[in-house]
């Protein structure tokens, strides 16, 4: 068994917090075993623990639930933490090959009493099938009302690897949903709630859409863009996620609906769009935003950027330069100029489309290399290690860049999912290192 104390890495913490969110969700006063007060942290008196880490580990091994947990895994990691404020020990076991499986224990330092035990064994084996879960959800009266109101709904269904299924129905607008939690062992619906439980509005969704469609600018947009798509949401939508389901949120005065129409233009990445803001109390359109076509061409913007002192100085220093220009649909052009070799060197410019004025310009021009790329490659390509790699991996691709006084020449092969990297000192073209590397596939679970 591998044992690590106190020093918990960020990666393990992220796993820990994810696991706790599933099964170990509690607060001090909810568990009724920790004092809960308003002490100022500056006034707290931190005491030494009565029990040692060795005492805690020995105590853990006497707990039947922990014994069963350890018997199921060949290797586990143990993390111990002593809470000086509450004089309480926290112990967390994780299976090395399955970090979703864990056991957590809370121990009173003064008495050695076990205050909390929770064990979760993750498994993709379920009692119910996905189809059975979906059928259970569709029989629910609240879900039936939702799908009747939103016949073009989408549904997402996933299992938490412990005990519960989560089924989410989404309407054809962003803010509408109906969600369920279903127990895999019994098929019982543990919880069901929808956006209707949270919103108390004066206008209905259909009324809001009709108001937006009656606007002359919207009508012209639809004529110009018959392939448009639409979305609707409330301005306070994101604030409702922390709301108790049993107590619908009081929107109050100033609640607005936003109805947006957009179309994606393959020639303009930003597309064309229009948004109208509608007062829920009065039904009036109180604000309107829309994209505006550019009046200047990319060639004109290029000339404006190229005439600046910053770009001229940049071009005088760096030979391998690339440009990127784009228009945001709001009347602003963006220009990004960078070195394809010294990737941290750049010039960034914002230009007003109507006037051609420079609204913002910034640049970073680090010390350029003493040697050019061809000199570096002449040395690197003559190395025995590089020649052997190229012969063994004819599908390789080569990338060269310079940063902070060093040249990096990478040879990458798809078949290896990695390759070879040669690091060269720009000062005297000496070889600093020749390293092999590989890209591991990120761990992910698709449900």
C-alpha cells in the first residue's frame, strides 16, 4: 500500500473534489459532529493532534468497511489530513487504477471515535439499461408536460458509476429543461425538476417570440437570412442554478427576455445576428443589438496595420512573419502579426472599421536569435539520432521554433504519437539535449 501524508497534489485534489461532489457532500453543521461558529481565523488556537498518523492508519485497518475496500484493490493510496480547528482527522483511500472508487473516514482526534464512513466502488455494471431508464423518465407526468410543450426536445442520459442515473431533457431554447435522478437499484425517481419550477414570468415563451418576430429589423434579418436559427433566454437565467427547487426564484422588477436570431456565414466567421431585449412586465423591446457589415476590406486593414511604426519595426527584425486579420461584427477589426519561428514575438492591433483609427496596439519584441533556422537545421539534421529517427519514421513532421535563447527542433510521428526533440543553444549552436517524447491520451469517460 502506498502512503502519502498531508502533501496532496492539485491533480489528486481535483479527483478528490469530484468524488466528494458525488458521494461525500456535507457541511459541518449538517453532519452534527463538528462545531459550527463564526470564529475569526485570526483568533483560532491551533493544537497538536492527540493521535499520530500511525495511530490513524492502524485504526483505519480495524474498520470492517475499510477492510472490505482494501480487499478489492491491489494498490491504494491513503491521504491523511488533520483539521486543527475542529481537532478532527480526515482519511481518504483511492484505488490506484480506479480513482473514482474511494473510501472516506472522519475520526475524532480526542477519542478516536469514527464520526463518518463512506465507501464508493465505481462500476459500469447497472441494474437498469439506458432504454429502461429513459422509459421510466418518459412516464413521469412532469416530463410528459415538458415534452408536449417542446416536441423537438433533446435528451441526455448518463450513469454516475455508483447508483444513480441522470436524465436531462432540453427544449429547443437554451433556458428550458427538465431533469430527473433515477435510482439504478430500484428504478425510483429520486428527484425531478424543470425550468418551470424556477421561473415566474409575466410573458410566455410564445408571446416573447411573437413580440420579437413583429420587430421590423428582425423581419428584415429573416428576409436576408432565411436559414437563420433562434434562441431565447432570460437575463437572470444563470443566477437560478443555486436556487432551491422547492422555492421558485422571485425575478423581481427588471426581468428581461433575450431573443436572438443568427446565421453562420462561411465567409465571415462571426456570422450575422440580431438580439432584441424584451421587458417581461410590459412586453416592450427595450434594447436591440445587431451585427453590422464591414465597410473596409482586408486589404485596406492590412495597409493601415502595415503603416504603423510597431509593425514596421517588427518586420525589420523578423523574417518569418505571419498575419491574421478578422472582423468581429461589431465594427472592430483585429490584426495579429507574429513570428512563425520566435512564437512569443507579436504585434496586436484593434482598428475602427468606420474611421480606420487605431484603437489599441501592443507588441512584444524579445531579443531575436543570433543564428537563422537554416544554420540550426544543418547541424540537427546531421545528428545520428535524427537520421535514425527519420529513416525509421518516414511519416515524420518537423517543427522549429526559438524561445529564450534556445532553438527547439521537433520531429513528430503519428504512428508513435510522439517523437524526438533536439534543443540547440543559439549562442554557439551546441546541442543542449536530445529527448524522446510521447503524447499520452487524456483520461476521459464518455457516458
